[in-house]
C-alpha cells in the first residue's frame, strides 16, 4: 500500500501511486521523476550508459508531458463544444417555454373574461325568474306558517 505525499490518497502499490501522481499531480510527479534522475554528490562520475539512459528517460518524460497536454487540450475543446451545443439547446427550450407561458396567460385571461360574462348572465337570469311560491303543499298540512 502506497500513500500519496500530496493529497494523502491510498494507492494499491507503487504503480498505482505513479499513475495517480501523473493524473492528479503532474507537475509534482515530473519534478520527482527529474529529482530521481539527477545525480547525487556520491555519483560524480557517470558511466556513459547511465547518461544515455537518463537522457532517454528525460525525453520520454517530455513526450509523456506533451501527450498529456495535448489530451487535456483535446478534452477541453470537446467539452467546450458540448457545452456550447447544450447551451444553445437550453436557450431554444427556454424560448419555447416562454412562448407557451405567454399562450397560457392569454388563455387564462380569455377564460376570466368568459367567467365574468357567465356571472353577469347568471345574475340577469336569476333576476328574471320569479320567486318560488310560498304556498303550502297539501302534504305539509300540519306545518304552520
């Protein structure tokens, strides 16, 4: 079990830690890799094979860093395009919903006018109808009025 010195994340082994560092902390990982490649004071004389190996590893690191930056740029562009299309779709949907709300408001105001007219007509009809007679029905002979 390896632990990241930057964020404290637990990783399953050194390979997973290396992958975590390259994805989460690329600058620190590159610095650590370069620190590892720098000769110490004890190694004053480098064998030529080691220098060739150091240069090859540095070149590979630069290639990996360039690939990482290219992939990052590609993803940024891809997500920017997706966001732009989604934003345009949302704006169209908002415009459509605003239009529907305006239509519903118009329908509601028309219905309110119709209800007012219906109330007026109802009150007029109620005034026209005669009052019911207060005559007793034959089966209610026991009630006194």
